[in-house]
């Protein structure tokens, strides 16, 4: 019976990957309408992207964090509230917990936490759109990058993921090979999850 | 062989420079044709018609003098001169250009070219000209230059110029070329000969690198570009990357061959070049450093031995090497920026001389960022380095500032508050670029986003403190941030980008801060704040306002002027921003 239920649940997840309840989610697809180019910050901070108006001009910023646990996301939300000088008020109906000021909204749903900060206007619309795009599949966390050495340079690979390397040194004109080992190599998947290699 | 008209024109134009006057040209020609040993003051010759009773007429002599080295791409026309003595009436000089030995019958007969080491050595070691660039006259056989008559009918004391080109206007190939002059009478009989060997060489710097001497006052600072392609958006020069690498000293073929100049300094402050050659990177040093510049030269081949070579770089001292070694190190004579941090940019002129004669001048465009010192972030690894875009913007923004930490911080406050185009978030006081990780002590600034203004121009105090900290620490001025806690109401403030004073920056119901971030370099004893200006008069909570910029205000005074009511104190005041 448990197996059957599990299969049924898995099938439902595959058919309808969007998730709106607490728990461990796969994340939020990083390509979102209304957002500009994303920047990966750090595994502890998640990714960020500008909010664009109809003319493509920046009017704010979103930050999204997909943590390994709900507690990690809750801690991220606690940090996020530190950077708002105006008082934040609790808000219901947006994830497991939410806080808001007039142009700022912070929310957590399971292991996913996010903030929407606008210069003007209601951040709720963007926050709801992000929360609605939370998915539970694929469940598997991305693999950490792999490292190989060739011709005196270090190369890193993470199939299906975006790499972000910190530290180290690449010779000028060499896009991928490092002559000095980096401190950290992060593989980001398309749902905002990060795996780290520390060479 | 008839010399082309174009060459004759060139040569006769050269003759307009005038003759060598009062110069015994036979004495120093060094050519095999000057060994007659005859007196040179024959005094008129056999004109008395005395048959066999008078002394025999002295043999005529001919000398040819001129420089030993020429760069056909950089030197321009050099002066040569003929000097004949006891020249019979009607005798004239024919001038022939003979290629290096092995280059088509070049039997120059001179010491250099005859030694066998110039033909192969020069032409083989120097950057290779096009095969036909050395082909002269009518040989019609690329790569196989032959002697060519440059001019005939010249007077025995003519002066002329040669610029290292063949009659068709093509720069001749590298090697020991021989200019041979023959004095002939009206029957075509050779009376005397002279020769000048001219080493043709293409000179030029092919690589330059700032820093690296290891001296205390030559500590290059790594520069980082934040929009690179590949494995990371960051790329830094490691403080070791050459400024430029050219690969060759010339490009083009034949008459179109031209020297490769050092390119303008890389203009993109965000993205680095994607190729190491053909670019010219800026570099960074402390303002009081004396940077070194190491230059690698193209090999001079046998031309190295043909003259005494020197090099000069305006405002820099030669401290190591010489042009013949292919490696030179210059050290800036004065401090990089004696008046304080700024962008030092302009063209350096490198002069290359052979036997004191200017062979070539090469321009080296430079842009050097003169900061207060190495970055002072908690971490010294990428990306906590000096960002090129930040250095360029900030150093231009605070130009003229004295080389003192407090003065730099004061100037940064003014620059950020007045010039950065930022406006305080009067809705929520929320950050758009800064964030905290693991509590208020883990401040981060999305510097990439900020430099691009990717999220717009609205900011809060965490942003401004982060921006101040990022720029200051990049420029080598240690600066921490402090968090003022908590939930206090405000006196009159004038927030960044806001035109008026208010004690309620978020509207009538928003008259306080839950926290406020400022910067300090001494655990909150003194405060710098680019977020807001205070009311500096006796009553900071009411009109009139005496706008006070927050530049090195004591921590106590700052709180007195900022806080109307509530408990407020400094926390986390040894925290240093991290950039990302």
C-alpha cells in the first residue's frame, strides 16, 4: 500500500509539478517572466534578479533561496528581514510565513524562501507568481561539480548546471581552465539549487 | 640596370640636405675602399701639361659614411654622405644597394656582411618581413633580392638619405645591407669605391608587464573584471598578467608592411578581453609606489653588435637590461601619483637609439590606477579584489583627494551621496543590493548588480554602507560597517537623493528606523555615512537645518543628532562588507 501510494504521489508530481504547500521542494525555475538576468550570489544566499517594468527598466529586485531544509530557509528569511529599515508586518496566505512592508514582501514556503523589493508598487503580485511556480520535481539535488586536470589547467564540469567559480586564476583568454585552483566551485541547477565543490 | 625614377627622385631630394662640409670622410668609413693611403690634399691635380716631368696625379679616394642601423618601419630617412678627394673632372658616383650575403649575390666585401654571420643571423632572427619586401629593383624573384643601382651620376661629395626601402617603396628585409659607392670616370672605369654596411632591423616591444620586481614600492594590485565569460563572471589579472603581448612587430606585406603599435588601453571596465594578444590592460599600484615596467623586445640579431644600443622611457629610469638582451626594466622615477590617489593615464614614449641615433619611438598607452594600497577586505581572494570599474569610477570621482585614509573616506561620502545618482527608499527603507547572511555581521554587497544599477537606483542604509565599504576597501582604506540598534525615532535627516529634511522618511507614520547601518574605521568612535545628512545645528530635531555631511563625526555626536528618542547603540562595528 505504501508503495502504491508513493507511486501515485510520484505520478501526480510528474503530471503536475507545481507545488504550493510546505515541505521540501525542488525549487523555483530560475527563468521567470518579468525578471531580468539572474545572478547567482552564493549557496547560502541563493540567486537574485531585477524586476523589470513593461519597458524593461529595473524597478526592484527578487532574491530566491532554495535550501536543503525548512530550517535553512527560515534562517535565510530571518537574514532577509535584517535589511529592511521600516517595520515589517506578518502577512497570511503567502507560503508558510510572510512579512511585508509597503513595497517589500518576504516569504517562505518549506525550504524555499524569497524576497520581493520594489521601488514603487505592490510586491504581492510578483511574490505570488514566484510562489506559484514552486515545483517539487526533479527531487534530486544537483551533483557537485567534477574536476579534471589537462595541460596544466584545472577544469570543472557540472552537466546540466551552471557553474560559478570563486577564487583561483584563469590565464587571460582562457574561459574554462584555471591555473590556480579556486576556493569554491558551485553548480546551480535550473531550480536554484546549489552544490559546492571545494577543491 | 637602370634605377627606377622614383628612387632617383627620392635620392636627389635627399641631396637637397646639402653636402658634408669640412669632413674628412675617408678617415672613418671603415670600408675596404678607403685604404689607398694616398694623400688627400692633392691640390688641383695634373693640369700643367708638363708631360712626364711632373709628379703623377694622386689617386682619387672616396668615402661613404652614414648610420650602421636602420629600422625601415620606424626610423625614417637617415643621412648619408659621400666624400671624394682628388676626383678627376667628369667623374661621378654610382650608388648600389647590395642585399645581405646569401640574398642574391650580395658580395658586400665588408667586415660584417662578409663574415657570414649577418646574412643568416640577421634575417633569420628578426621578425620575418614578407618574402618580397626585400626584393629590390627588377629581380622579379621574391625572396631573392639582388643588387640594385640606387643612383648614378652623383657628385663625389653628395649627401643623400635612405629610409630602408627599396626603389619600389617596400621596406627591405632584415639583414646587413651594403650601400656601395663607385667613383667612375666618363669611360666607365672605376676609380675608387666606398661602402657602408647598414643593418636593417625591425625593432619593437612585443610584451610589457607592470610590476614584478619584488620591491616594496612596486607592489602591483590585482584588477578584477566582473563580467567575464566562461567558468566565472569574474576574471582578475592576478597582478601578474602582462599589460600587452603583440606577438609580432609588424604586419602587412610589401609596401603595406607597417609596425604594430601597442593598442589603446582596454576600455571595457566590466568585461576583460577574450584574447591575450593585441590588447593592453590597465594596472594598479599604490599612489606612492614606483612601478616597474618590464619590456620584451624583438631580437635585434646581428644589428645588436653593429651599434651601441640604448633605450629611454620618459619619466622612467632604466634599471635592468638593454635592448640587445631583449629585455628591459624601467622604474618610474617619481612616485606614481605624488598628490594622492587618482587615475594616471597617458602615453609613454619609448625611444630606441643606436649609437645615439634615434632608431624608433614607440608609444605605450597606459592607464594606472593609483590607490591607497592593496584592498583591505577580510578575504584577499577573488572577488574581494580591486574591481576595475570601481577603481575607475571612484578614483575619478574623488580626484584631488589627499593621500590620507580619512580624506579618502570623506571624499567617498561626498561622491556617493552627491554623484552616484542614488535615492533613498522612502517606502520601506529596504536594500536593493546589500544583504546579510548569518546575521548582521555577514554583510554582502551585490557589487555586480550595483555597478550596473541592475536593480535600479533606489537604496537603503545597508546599501550605502556596503557601497562605502566596498569602494573604500577596494581602494585600500580599511572600513567596517556598524549596525545601530534598534527601533528608534529620528531627528531631522536628509536622505540620499531626497531634497528635503524630514524626521519621518517613510511618511507620517514612519518616523523611525528599525536599524541603521553606517561605516566606521575605529569601532564606531568615528562615523562616515553616505545614506543621510544630519541637521548640524544646536537643535537637530527641528528647523532650521544646518546640513551636516557625515564625515568623520564622532560616534556619540552622530547618535545625538540622529536619534530623537529610543535606545540606540552601535553593534557589529568590526564587520567588513564582502562583495559579490
